[in-house]
C-alpha cells in the first residue's frame, strides 16, 4: 500500500482490487479491478478506503468569465480568429482558438453593433479579452474599457504602433490607424499576464 501512494500511473494501469479499496476520482472498475482512467499520481484516502488518481497536470479549459490574451491570426466572414496563449494568468502549453465577432463588440456598447470586425482589430494584433461563451466556439468580448488591442503593428511597415490621441500612430512611416484600444495598451505582455 505504501508503494502505491503518490506513484505516477498511466491510463489503464491496474491499481488495486475492490476488496482493498473503493474506486475514486480518476479511476474506473472492471471485473473487480480498479484501473487508472488518467495519467496522474495515486491518492489514497484511508478513512474512506478510497483510491483515486489526481491528474499529473491539470488542463486549463476556457470558461465564461476567464480573461485571455491572444493574437489575431486571421479573419473568416464576420469573425476575427484569435490564438489564445494565456488564460487567467497562466501561459498555456497549447493554444486555444477563440473568435471576436460582432457579438464581442456589442455586449456593453451598442455603437459597435453592425460594424465590420476589421475596423477594431487587425491581423497580428495582441488582444486582451474575456470569454463570454464556449458553446460551439470560444467567443471573446473586447467591448469594455480594459479589453481590446494591447499591442498593434503598422499595416505598411510592420513597426509597433504607439498611442496618439484616440488612435494609433506609426513613428516610422507616419501612418495613422484605428483599433478598439485597451486602457492597458503598450503594457508588456508579462505585466498583462499578471492582470489576467
């Protein structure tokens, strides 16, 4: 029993019999044998006589209300695709794809409704937003003051754009551009991650 506690196990590995323990979370029972249903560490509750497996690494799954940072990678019909690389202050090992659509711009401000999404975000922009739905796709809201573009690049020369009044300005080629700008525009991504 001592050698089983905290041991790293893989999916389908036999752990014990029903005579020894009750199956707990992360396990399944078949023909009186308890097996691991996940990769993780064995956890034994001696008081309940329960054997479970806790995940080796918890997978962070997007949920409404989660704050995210991502990069706009392209457009499809009325949506901007966003590769999410940070969620709730955690840099992800794998990326999720979310979308910014008309719904993302009109939850708090009716003036955004019916406008083309390309007016507010551009390809390669870094955006800070909040998940408002995970039904069928991860839908992001960027309409509130704190959300929106946090870093943008000039469409002509690729230089980083700087704030200029209510818009963005390229100091290299003197191009002016408009975006839905976050109040945190220009902050380092590391500092922004700590806000999520």
